[in-house]
């Protein structure tokens, strides 16, 4: 998908830099007595963590069910039969691969001809396990940024223990070694991009005053080879309450240009061209996302936009020639316009076409758009399934009309297809094996009706002959935020550890997500947040009313923003559930904006320091709504010490308060792993096995 700078979703990028929580302006009498648990690496806090971990392991990890789940998941994660997804850089196709022998991973490459083979021959570029052992570091792979168009040098991003914070080092992929006296950036949240071989655009921690309130860079500088980082010249400086800023260069031949991006909030931004040392801002709505591809400017609208006598709808995708736009022209072609049940899932510009991906009632439809004779013409991409999640990506948008498609659903193993526009249906090149027995299982799409009458779709996966006796162990999953859509996908872990054992799996497409475009997301922002919780509860109630399950047998799971969703289910709808898994959660809405990246989410949730906003924020702050005498379902919290996006203090403090109130719960904190909760396959399998074991113990 072609995006501007990716939004820093609760599921996305940057990091800790060992910053302390911002000072709390409240009077001392209002200080949280459990704030000591926010001391991430403090010995007192870690001693508390170790004690909780031991209790959790004794309850879950020493059982035969856990051992079976753990072994099964690890075998799936380490399987050589997984698809080695690749990205083209220069003449090669690069892949990062982890398995039992290489837990931290191998960075490797091959040719397109080799990649077509069932067992490609790979050339090793970097062994991350060997590097970590040699340097005494627990490196976790965070990607590579290539110097285009030659693609012989790159900037490697390496994380200690899986945190968002990266150490960046220049690497020669031909020699397969780090560049002596090359560019090196110390550990920090930020971004880096090549301008040319000897200069970088760098947004990082330059010391006091250089970070936003969210802990991300608010200055971007030009750093020249051979000079100290501190001497890098200022290119742009944002405001302290921005989310972040960055700069990059488009290296497309014939369309070279420099761009500066200012993230005002998650949903408002400015994009400028840097010309002759001066910024030329694109005159677009702040809420619109801008993408450039060759001569084209593409705008994704999040709000209605009136231009002259025409209004373009929120959720639309517009196209115009960049030079015409900069000259004052405001004539747009509408590449996509939403309806009540359709939304833009993404788009992928190719050399001569654009692949348009649309969600139609949470089912993907892909079309080919071609600018011909002054208009955009469209036709369906041939050979695609009626049901499933489809992702489309250009292989080399500057040079060809080749593309990759990834097609998946809950019961069909994920497949990778290769195609070229104009040359017939795409060909399946690779596919996952069946990691679980899907015989007798079926997927259905249903709807629940929320408190305000809104129809909320959900997917249900279970046996075709599912008894309607209210006794089926059922796992309901949700997220509901940041315009993230929950679409069908094949999960060996869900299939092997839940569906095969007779469980029912349900995914709710609640408001706050992006299933029906910006309006679906905006309907649950800030003071309207309760709607996504009402939607999720409505799905649970529908499952119970249909006698698919009952509260005794209904479990729920969610992480990050989905962890906040789980917390609200715990405090507001405890009677609906038998067990809740709350992962890397956001739970303390009074202090969330003062912990790590929390300030960047105020556009989603609101500002707790504003008394009026705190009044409604408090209503969905799980930490503040726990009650000593309440009857709560069983709860498992999981988080990571190295999560430098959502502070582990959220889970720690909520667990501590539950214990003080006399409630029973389990807690496990992985010492590594970052926001994903795990730094390698072994850790990922362990964390997943804890969750499935906990759910089966409490829902059968």
C-alpha cells in the first residue's frame, strides 16, 4: 500500500530512549499510590514483577495443556514451510527469517528466478544471532533503509530487546559488513532517510527541547558524512505538542524531490516540498493523507472537503497532477468514493496503473485503475476469490507493473500470488501448509445491533454443526481504534490451540476501527468512546442470545488499544464473560498521556488535564473503575518490560489494585519483546500458550 509516513498506530513505531515519565501537575494528595510500579526497571517494581510471573507460571506453565500448546505454536512459528515474504531492493529480493536454529533471525536475499522455486537458494547477508553474540547485545531486527537507486548501502535499525527505540548503523550489503566509520545513530526513537550517499535526514533525540510531548523528535536535521551528529543542520522544527516530524527524499528517476512531514496529531498532518532551502506546503486539508507517485498527487480524505462548488466525501481517494496542484489547480479525479458499507482498504501505484483495494462489508475487492485518454478507467483484477482478505503491493513501482497479492481467510492457508497487470490472472507462487485441521469448520458473517441501533458485523468461525446449547467455549476478539480494520486472516495458533479443540472464534468489527472508513472510526472518538464498548458488548450479547455460548463459556482477548477495550469489558460488562485476556494494555486514562508515547494518542482519547474531558475519560478508565465488591471474571494480564510504547505500568498498577481489592487475577510480564510482547519465536509461543491455557482452564 502506498501511504505517506505511516501513522504511529498503537501498533507501530519509535521508542523509549530511557525517558522518565513527565511530572504530574496534580496536587500531591491526588498522586497515585501505585506510581512506583511505573519505574520500568526499578528493582522494587521488578521484584514485584518476578513474584507475579512465578505465580502465573505455577498456575499455567506447569500444566500438560500449556506444554502441548507451547510446543504446537512453536512448531508453527519455526516451520520451514512458512512463506518467506520478500521486498525488492535493487536486483535482489530480501527476506528476514526466524526459526529454531536462528531465533533472532537471518537477513538474506535471492533473485526473482530463485524465489519462484519451492526451495530458493538464499545468500546470507547478516546473521543477527551471530551479531548479538559477538557484540554482547540482544539485538532484535527492525528493518533496513536502502540508498536508492543502487541499493548497495543501507541503514540497519536494530533494537535492544524488541523496544521501539533503535540503534541505526550503516551497512554495505555487497561486502556484507558494517561500514567502517559509517553513519551510526545512538539508541532513540526517531526516523532516518538517505538524501544521498553522504547526507541523511535525521529525526532523533538531539537533547533537551528536541522531543515532542509524545517523546518523538520535533526537529529534523541534515547530517553530513564525516561530521558530528550534533553539527547536523536544522531542516525543520515542529511544535512541542506535535506528535513527530520527519523528512525524506523521493529518489524516483525524473521525479527526485525532498519532503518534510509534520504529524500534528494522529489524524492531522502537514506535508511540504523542500525546494531551494524553502518549504512549499501542500495546500490540502490537515486531516487528509498525501502520497506522491511520479507526476501524481494522491489524497485520502478523512473529512468532507469542499473545493469550489463540489464537495468530496470523507473516505474518498482523489488524484491530480502535482505540478497542476502546486500551480493552483484544483481539478481532481475521484478514484474511490465510499458508500455506507464500503471503504478504502488501500492502494498500490504501479508504473502505469494503480491497484485499488476496497473493503465491501469487510470483504476485499481489488480493481486496476489506468489513466488513459485523460480519464481513469477501471476494471476488476481477474482471478480473485469472492471471500477473504487480499493485500496488494507493488514490487517495483518505478520500473514495472508487477505486483504481489497476499490472500488469506480464517480457514484457508495464506497464499502469495505474483502478477503483472495486463497479463491475465495472478499466479500462486507460495502457500502455507495447513497448520490445523479445518475439516468440518465454517466461517459466517453475522451482525449484532448496538445500543444506539447501529448494525455491527462480526465473523464467526466454528463447526458447521455447532450445537446451539450455550456451552461452546468461545473466544471473542476485538480492537476498535485508530481506524484499524479487523479482517479475516489465517492463524495457525488460533486453529491449532482453539478451533481444533472445539472452540468457537469470533472477531468483532466494532466502531473505532476502519472497516467502513473514517466515519466508522470517528463515531467512537473521545467522548463517544463508549460506542465501541457498547458494540463489543452487543456482539457478546448476540452470541449468548443465539445460544452459541453463555457467559460461563465466553472469553475475550485484546491488546494495546484492544487491551483498553478488554479493561472496559471487565469493569462495565463483567457479567457477560467467564475469562478475559488483557495484553500490553492501556488502562490508566488519567496518566496515559504522561507515560512514554501516550501524549500522541490524545487525538483518539482526549486530554485528561482538561477537567471537562476528564469527566468522560474517567468513565472509560478501567484503572479508576475497579470496585472491591464487584464480581469479576477471571483475568490474565500480559505485557513486556521493554514495551516503550504502552507503558507496562498500566498493567502492573491495575493488577496491583485488583489484588488489593481482594480479586484474583494472573499476571505475566516478559522482560523482552517491546510492544509485540515477544522478541523471538520462543517467547511468542510462550506468551500465546499462556493465553490459550488460561482460556481453556476457565471456559470449558
